C-alpha cells in the first residue's frame, strides 16, 4: 500500500509542483505524511491501517519527486551534487534513526495485541519529522527557476538574494534561465520531441536499475534474511538492520564528499562492482547453509553490509542527482514524474514478488542473479549515462536538445 500510494503521489506531483511551486508541494507532502502516521498509530482495523499506509505513500511519492527537483534548482552548479547528495544522506539518517527506534521498541517493550503494541508508538514517533519538515519549509526560498518559469522574474531575483548570491551571479543565473525559457516548449509539446524522450528513457532506466540493484530486498526483508542465516532472536534481527542503516549513512557521507570531486560515473562504477561482488558472495554463502555454520553467518552479514555500502555510494546517491539534472527546465516536472513513478512501481513489484520468486528459484540463486545483473548494469552507465560534474543545468539542456548522445550531455 505504501509503494502504490507513492506511485500516485509521484504522478500527482508534476501537476502540483508546476501549479503551486516546489516549496508548497513539499509542505503539502509533510502535512499528508504527519496525518498518515497519526492515522496508522490510531487504526483499529486492518483496512484503516491500509488506507493510512496508502496516504503515507502519497506523501512519500510527492517528497521523492519534488525534493531533488527543488534542490537542483536552488543549488549553484559547483556544489549541486553535494547539496542533492545531502538529500540521500538525510534519507539514510532517517532510516538509521527508524532502525534504532524499532530495535529499541522491539527489544524492550512488551507487545499487548489487545490494546495495541509498540508498532503504534513507531508510527506516532515518525509523525514528528513530518511536522518539523512542514515548519522548516516556511523558512526556505522558493525555486527561482520555477518563479521565472511562471513569469515572476522579480520574485526570482529576490529569492536569489536570499541565497546570498552576488548581483553579478544573480544576473548570470537570470540570463541562463531566460535563455532556456525562450527556447523551451510546453511539457506536452516537448514530449513529442525525440530528444526529450531520450532523457525520459534514461531517467526511467536509472530509477529501474536503482530498485533492481537489490536495496529494496535488503531493506524490506533484512530481519527475514538475518533469520535465515542463523540469527533467530528478534533483537538480533532488528539490531542487524541497525548495522545496515549505519553502513548506509557512512557511505552516503563519503559519496557526498567526493561526488563533485571524482564525478558521478567513477563512483557509479565502483559502487556497482561492490554490489555485484557482495551479492554474488551472499548467494554462494546461502548455498552452504550459513545457519549451521557461525563463521558463514558472519561472512553473510559482512556481505550484506558491503552491499549496503556499495549501494549508498552509487545508486542510492548518484541516481537521484542525475535524474534531477538531465531534463530540460520546462519538462523537468514531467521527466521526474516518469522516473520517480518508475522507482515506486518497480519497488512495489519487487516487494510483492520477491518471496515467491526466491522460493521457486532458491534464495542463493536469487542473490547470484542480482549480483550478475549489478555487474551488467555497468554497461548501461558506460554507454548511456553522461558525466555532469560541474556542468550547468542549462548546458546539459542545450546539449540534449541539440541532439548530442546521452553520454555526451555533460560536455
């Protein structure tokens, strides 16, 4: 329900963010999220819980659509990768805090299903970050690029000043935006343009790969996987997820530090090699029954942590950055709608089908297949993905609409 709600939220976000602005869309998302969390915590029937889970998903889809878009439009090009990378860093921090809270609640609080249980507290607690986001968005600027898109140039200049740009920098930014807008088309007519459709296809491919890399399986089924490799106590399984969250957070921080120094593609290559090797090793260990051999169980945990590290430094961070950069300004909402919606559709498909698929194929063989696919994805990045380090959004758009090959958009 969460994933399918996110699909609906992502689809709706393109229209909402175009009409109301990026900032207000994030505020609406935060409000919906808080309502959904509180509704889940108070639900007395499974059907009510499902409805509010769907509501949370709508918020998730809106936030995942709008936040990278907003950050890409307010960021100076020389630090754009770092700023958008902090989006993934804060996601990782939130996941880690959720894992820590769940591990504590699951380990030390009794569950009385007649009156509720600690899962209600889990939902209640996570309404607080949504409220903090809603309050915090009152104090940040609107996207100057969106304001210019709406013909509100004076407000765009005022927002640039709020961001402490010099008058020379503001003029340069406004000239670039005006040049782009003068050459732009409406999103509907833009989709008839083959060059724009190439960017959409690239965004869809990137987001599908991010989910097919295997992170949804690890995050969603981590307790079950830990149980299968020999950690039978619930507290062990929950603290194992904390290890995953900690590794993810540290790796994202490293990615942020080096994203605008090393570039997008070298980091992607490194991450997918690590993920491919880690998943392959995990598959081989599953075939040797790690539950009966403590040393193999430890090796399986290390493989999972290496996979989380590889994902966080590459697909988890870089793909969101790329999808916020490759679309023309006038079609950015539409392009990110396609790519973000793809992310949640593939995620929902994986969550629904992983267990029956792995039952038929075998858990070990499933991980071996994922490992091989991660190695093959490197070819996709080699032939189709551009290096966008230090390149303005306007230059990327100009190259795209001029018909340059996708991997050359950053030149």
